[in-house]
C-alpha cells in the first residue's frame, strides 16, 4: 500500500502527480508540495533519527524551522549536506537522503547502549570525564564525534554557484502570515518600496496550516487574492524560500534565498542560493510564534509532536500524523488540532487538559463532539520502543508539582502537545531590542526597539487571527509613513470569526511518575533533561549563560527554538528566582544554519581577489617566466631555460646582471604624483631627510617613519618641476603611503597647498642594471643624452623610446650602474620590447624577483623583512639620513629611551663558515649552540639567499649591538628545519661596499 | 556592518571606508618641546569611554576624504559626521 497515512482529499499538494524519493535506501512516494517530513509521515515513517547523546529513537516534532530532531543528510556525493531539517526540505522527484547519528542502522543502533548507561552521562559529562590526561582529548574527541554523528560534509568541491545581492528598500516585511501580508499590502499601497520575505515556498505562513475562514471563504483564497494584488505593485518584491537570518546595525538584514534547493540540480547559470544584504528604512517583523512542548517523562518518542505541527500536516499536506491521537494541552488554542484530526478521520482517544476546569467554548465543543476531556490531568509517561504506543495519564495536584490518584493508560500512536507559544523574537533581539516577560502569556515579548523596527502579530504576542490582521495593517502603514509614504492610515481589515479563548495554565514540566522513571527532555537536540538542569544548579551554575554552556541547552543547529524558554523557566523554578530575573541567553545570528557557499558567494577560486598584471605581463608569459604573487600583482620570479634548475636560473640572472646587463619589471612600485607650492614642505615633513635643496631633474632616496619612530617605507622621490615631484614607494606599501599622505594633508595640515594622486597604474616601469646598462639605454633612446656627464647618478631626464615619451631615472637597487625607465602604461610593453631588442648585442637578460632579491641582499638593501614594524633608522644603519636641522613625522620618538637603548638589534650581514650551508630565514641567532634552554637570543635572520657573485650563502640579520660585533661567530638555529649553522657577522653591504659601480 | 554618512557622498556601507582611529587625539604642536610623557600619551594612550566616541574614517573606496564621525560604541548608533575642520553635532 502506498502512502497509508495520506488523507483522501485536501491540502496544498499536487495530487495529480506522484514523485519518488529515497530515505535510508528505501523508496517511497509523495506529491509535489510535500516536505520530506510530510512525505515520510504519509508513508508511515515515524523514526527519522537518533538523539545526539543517548541515541534515543526520535521522530518529527515540528513542521517548520524549529525542528530539533528530524535532521537529515540530504543528497549524495559533491552535493551532500548534513543536518538539514526534514520539515523544510521540499520534496522533488528522485530526492535521496539518509538519517544521521545511527550505526549500523536507524532501527538497530549500537550507540543506544548509551541510553542504558545514561546515569554515566550527566550534564557536563565530557568536561568531567575526558579531561585527563589533557593530551588524550584529541583522541577522545575523534571518537565522540563519530558516536555523536551530526552528519558529514561533502569532501569534493561544491559544483554549484552562489550569488550576493545588495538591496535597499523602504519597508522590509519579514514573514508572510496574516500580519506580514497585511503589512506588505498596507505599505505597498502607499507606494513604498517593499520587500516581503517568506521562509517557505508559498505565502500565507500559519494560514496554510489552518482551516480558518477570512471574509467567509477559506483563508487560502484570501492569501491568493492578496498575493495577486502584491504582484501588481511595481515597487514591491516578494522573496519566497528566503530566510531572514541576521539583523545588524543600521537596519542591515541578511537573507538567504534558496533559489534552487527545491530542484534536483540548479538550472543552467542558476545560482543554488543567493545571499541578500538589505538596508531597510523600516522593518516589520511578522515572524510569528513557535509552539512550545510540555516536558514529561519520555516525552521524546516518535509520534509525539507539537499540536500545531499535527494540524499543519493534516490541513496543509493532507497527512494524518497517526490513527489514534491524544492531545496534551494547557490552553484552548490546541483544541483546533483535535477537531481537525477528528475531521480527517483520526480517532481522538482523549484530550488531556492540565487546567483543572476547562470550561470555555472550545472544550465545550469538544465534549459536544463526543471527545473525552481529562481536566486537571497530565501525561505522566509515554510507552513504546521505536514509536509511541500509548501514554499514562494521571490527575495533577493544584501546584502542578505532584499527582493525585492512580494513573491510567490511553492507547495512541500520536500525542499532540501544546504548552503555549513563544513569540519568534530572535531577529528583534538580534537588532538589540529589549524583551519583557509577560506573565499572562508566560512568554518574552518585544519591548523597546533599538532600531527602526516594528513587530506585528504573534511575534508581538497578538495570537488571534483578527489581532494579527489589524496589527499587520497598522504596522505596514506606519512603517510606510515613517519612510515618507502616505499618512499612516491602515488598509481595511477583512472580517474573521473571533472565538474567545480561556486563559492558559502555565506549566513547563510535569513531574515524573516515580523517581528515576523516564527521562524528561527539555532540549531534544542535545539530550538535556530536567535532571541535568537540576544537577547543573547543584554544581553552582546559576546564570543562564553558564547553564547553556555547561549542559549544552539551546546549542546545536536548532539553537533551542523549542527548548530555551522552557529550560530557563525550569531553571527559574529550581533556583527560586522569577523568570525575568533569570533572563534569556543572547540571540545571535544566524536564525537557522546558512551554508558556507551562500556566505562566500561568488568569491571563490579565481574570483577571491582581483589579479593585477603589469603592462609587460604578456612578454613575461611568452618568455616562460615563473610567477609569484606580490600582493595582488603577478611578478616574474625567474625565467628558467630548458634543463636549468631553479637555482641555476637565478644564478645565471644574477651573474649576467653583474657582468653584463639585466632588465627587470618594476611597474608594481607605488608611484605618487605630488604637486603644489607646498610640495617641498610636505616632503620635508614626511621624510627624515631634507628636500629643500633638491634640484629639478634630480632624485633622492627618502626614508619615512611612523609617528612612533619606526621605519615605515622608503623609496626615491624625483623633482620634475619647481612644485612637481614623483614619489615612489615599495610595492607593498603603495596603498598605505597614499592614505598616510592624504591623512596628514587633510586632517593635520589642511593649510598645505599640495595635491597627491596615485599614478602607480598609469606608469609602467623597467629597470636596467649592470655595466652595459648605459649602452642599452643609449641605443634605445632618442632625443636625450644619457652619458655620465648629462645624466649623473641620481639624475633625471626625459626622452623617447620606440616613439614613446619616457622618464629616465639614474637610480639603482642592485648596486650596479642602473636606470629606471617609466613609460605610460599603455605603451609599457612597446618600450620594454625596444629595450630588450637594444640590449641583445650587449648581453641583456630579464631577471625576476629571486635575482632582484639576491642583488639587493648582496648590497644590504632593506625590504619588508627588515622593515618589520620594529626597526628604527639607526637599527638599519640610516642614522645619517635623519636630518638634525628639521623636524619630521616620528622624529620626536627617536629620542625616547627605548629607541636609544644600546642593545637594540642592528642590521648586519651573515656568512656561513661553510659556504654552501644555507642560513635559513627566520633562524634565531645564539652565541653557543650547546647551552640548555632558555638560550639568550642574539638576533634573527631576516633575509637569505645564495650569492653566485660571492660563491657563498649569505644572509641579512638583525643582531643585538651587531655593528660592533663584526667578525664574531654565532649559530643560526632553525627549529623548523632542525638545522644549526655556524655564521660569521659581516658588514651588511657584502658586494662593492664602496659603491663604486653605480657611480661610474 | 555600519552605515556611515560620508559628508560628501552620503550614507554608504562600511566596506567602502577605512577606520582611522580616535578623532580626539591632538598632536603636540611642537614635538621637540613635548615631554616624554606627553609624547607617549599622544602616541600610545587612547581613552575608551563607554558610549559616544569621535572617530576618524576615510572614504577610501569613494571620494577618499577623511572626516569625523560620532558613534556610540555600545549601541553602534551613528550620531553624525562632519568634514575635518567643522564641528560634529554635540554628544547626545
């Protein structure tokens, strides 16, 4: 027999089509419009998972986002996802899924042995048991994780793609139940830009699961008519299958739209999910309320569900949750479940109403229909193994903390429970709004808003349909008005029957029938019982936040949607303090779990960061360069020739540059154009050295400090005209130096008449270095004399190469005769090619970052590893570059005692005693390698390389008082590689210390 | 994610801005005359009152202007912004 629990008619499912799905290897049938949960119930599948700690059999408790038990491993392979709520999985043809947290099978689970020994697993069990020895924790954890299940993530890359969307609106309405629909319509009619966001696939919220009438017609007809009207409003956008999961500052709300989760696979170019970041002028929260269970012994058997869920499965999905039902309630509202189930053909075995004398209209109607109302009774315990077979009921005493008389059994396969409602205040609370506890409703309600937000309907404690409609209309109209649309007049509210409800009896937990009998679960997902809460209190955990962490109450994927409030109410009874004083734990985003895919959006793989290419990049590719990332830039590392090792390629590039000529792409250096009558003054203030006397057509090396005296950046700056300079920065600090100059000019020195503009991307740059550099340049350039006399060291001239106007700077980073050529970026490639061509007969070779690094280490030039945020000019041997006659940023700090200490680390060179031994970068330098720890640190290695020029490994290092220790032997210890290398301290300039080559 | 009111571009998302630190710090006008203590305070010491702060921000992905913002660091309420050289609205 197929779908034995499907009701013959009714519900919002497509009965004209049957679709197949697979759960735990078995095939079942369902209809479009089903959720996985409703389809499983239709097929009589009630056992859907095992609990986290005790491996108790669990069934479906709810029909919405609050579901704690029915967590499913959905799909297979690279699309599999763990912990998905069966109540929110839309059924599609061919859906494949598995239960979680069981081994070897759901029906026969070895982990259930935990339940037999549950006395060994009290609250805080893991903290108490697995602490010693501490080093074993990782091993325990692996075993516990395996037992605890919680599903598996996919191990292959996600084949789907995700989108991010930024949106602005006047009114964001969250929830499309009666209050949300009215709010959206009221705001929309005034012309406001509205976004209406609904978690489920269809608008209507609770109305979809009720048999209520609006204006004398089924509520669903009214929902359809509102939907039709909304679709005609041009400024209104409806987002279904969209969960609002986070509420942040200045009314930023994050939504996740499940664009294609209801399909077997997304369509071509269709994202699987879309993350929305919505800035709303006003927000209307119409998030409804979540029914809460009543706690009693063995309240977790499959077949025990929330009364509202039983009603929803019957009315919305046309599924009987069982054949014989008992209702356990403390309020009138749940009686509708009994009526709806009875009409669907379910035998009502009894209504257990904990109120001593339920005399309202609804109990009267139940009695008139022939149902037995057990007034003042409670369910003491349930029976069954893998599913519910019956309950014991017994008379409660007046206080609700004990029983009177004897128990009697009621056979049933479904128990519908209602302990009242908890308004879904999660988003309101995330928005920093304050809650208040309402004694009459025994619930936390929104109180003081901290942002422009209004709560409407059940979330505000207005549970009746009539109140929701009125509330929604008013909230929508006033939100529109506050956003500048309309006069705040709400739209007319449709007429509905209003059946008065008698008060509820506040009852959180029913006593056990006898000490030790049954388990009373407060939190199903984390297996937290009333007894665990009592134990935690005995052990001193009185704060609700501590209680949460110690017992795990309210943690996990459901974040305690059905358990938090009940848990803290029970705690309040245990500690003897009123509920508002105990308070709630903090509500944090996300409301329901959000996939990493949606969070990351399109920024994966090649799209994580933009890639910056210099104008010469195509040439480097053609020349076979190996590239390295320098920030976002791709820079050539070296240009290997066939058969060469990496080191051979680097050595060749270095030796060729020192012997003939090399060319390197330096386009990535930061370039800042500085203009204005106060440009010199700016340079004098930001650089340590003086700039007033720099002539037009000359460059100077400059050093920049932070205000705390630490070296920030260095580079050359060239005077192009009387009030026109070009500053260069290191590649890595290009952006920072620009913001730094802007800060000082705008915030501190607005009186300076200077403009700065970043021109890094506007100019391509190539550097020529080596004895033949001038020959190459002279052969390539037109219209300018580049002889030593016309273009001396640190000189600047303009000329043309390949017909392109270029800027020529005689500067050098390698210690060789060197020129830097800047060309407009669009022509950078042409100029580079012209230089390479002109260099052919002079033995030119391109060199990359490795050779560049080797050349500069040989010359003792500092870069990022030495400018590590701790070094002063004196540490780096630049004391002479700090002008004594003028002030500059950071200069005052240099005279602070800490920066003048005698044992500061200073820049030195290192050579190994055995030339081929590598001095590992990051090594600590110690004086004696055989000392027992702690060993005094003498310094550290900052840069290293193999110098083909010197035929030796070399390094730069920062060593305590290092300049006075030249000649001393130290040991470079590298804990990472386990190597210890004997090194000799040398002057940091290891090649051509006189600087003769670059001045010729 | 804050919504920051740039005095030139209007309210924009926080991701367009750089935070520039405490906007109340005053640089000693003549650093060489400042005592070690005064200079140390300027470099390192920042007040962190509960409530309203004056902050510097730069609209780095927009007009690149630095400006002042008054913000409550407890509630994250944005209490006004002003160009450098103009007064912020008073502390509420």
